[in-house]
């Protein structure tokens, strides 16, 4: 099943998928262990930074081998790519889905490059995600507001042909200084305006009740990254002072277990929406 077909199925069921970033074998393993334990499909996400760290071929083949090992229905997604050449190389490497993030460019440039990536992805049968509006990235101000508008979303999707659309409704990447307030009413109107699968970025730290309400109003993909990195590293910081172990294979499991537990709780929460 392609990711596009899965999104169509989720739309009929009014359900969503968790999309989790991985950074190495340990975080990849934690994600797939959680999905396997909960018997749910999952989206595995890698960014340019992870690809720079591991190498594109290793990232893609590691993910494929792990998916097979854990026997989980999963899709490999390139997250927040701004380089069309990287997107092409990811498609060649077998990615199921790619995101072109031109949200900080003028709207016409965003449309043009998104349309180009959609055409590029067609021969591969790959899913294409774009972003419309302002969703603060790490280090950017969370005070600025540029929410996605329903008429713009409708026009953008019709013009570009993207399969999925990351919408700005009050979330942000990274840590929140206080609980965000998602604009669920706006989300509902966006859902009515476009058939694209709607994506919630900045899923870390959003209260469960708001995520569940967002799913009921059209969100089909929920991105999670910060909580994975934070939980993994904090667990290592707690464990390392207690041990004189030099075998890293005996040090990582506690952090893997922490991330797995975190994600199992997230999956259970999503399934209760």
C-alpha cells in the first residue's frame, strides 16, 4: 500500500499515523519496536541532518532492513527538505515520501517548487508533502503568526497536486514555553477546503486532548521528533554516571526502552482519538 492510499484509508476512518524522526540505529529500533508492540503502521522520518550524518544510502538501507526485521508496515519519508537535488536522490534511494519545505519563500515560489517536486515524484509513485503558512522551526520566533488559510490551502493543493499539506494552526517545532493552543476551528475549515492529507508538525509537547481533537478534525499525520531526541539523551545522561561500562551496546538499551515506551503511549493516545 502506498502512503497516499494509506492516507485515503485514514481519511475514511478519521484516524492518523504517527511519523517519527530517527537519528541512528538505536532511535530507529525504538520506533519500530513501539510500532510492532502496538501492531500499528508507522512513518519513519529522516532529515537532511540525519542523511549528512549517516549517508543517504545507509539511511535508506538501514531503514528498509529494520522494517523487514521488525515486520512492521512502514514508510520512509524525507522530512523538511529544501533542496530539490536531495529530494531526487532520496527518491532514487527508494524513499516512499518526500517533503518539499518552501514555506519561508514567497507563495508563488512555494507553489512553483512544490509543483516541480510533484512532477518529479510521479514516476516513483511517491507521496509529496508541502508546507503552507508559518510553523516556527528550532531557533525561530514562536510569536510570529501566519496561519494557513482554507482558501489558500485549496488553491495551493489544486495548483501543485501535493498529496499532503503541513498546516500552520498553532504548533511549532522544538520545545514549547507554554502549552500551545491549536486552532481546531480553522483546521476543520481547512479540511473541508482540500482533500490533501493534513499534517501536524511540532507534535512534541502538544497536550493529548488537542492532538485527539486535531485528528477528529482532519489531521492524518502527526510529526514527532523533539521528544524522541530529548528522551533518549536524558536517559543516557541519567544512566552513564551509574556505569563504568565501555561496551556501548550495553549502555544504549535503557535509552531505547525509554523512547519505545514514550512512543507506545503516543500510539495508544492516537488510537483513542
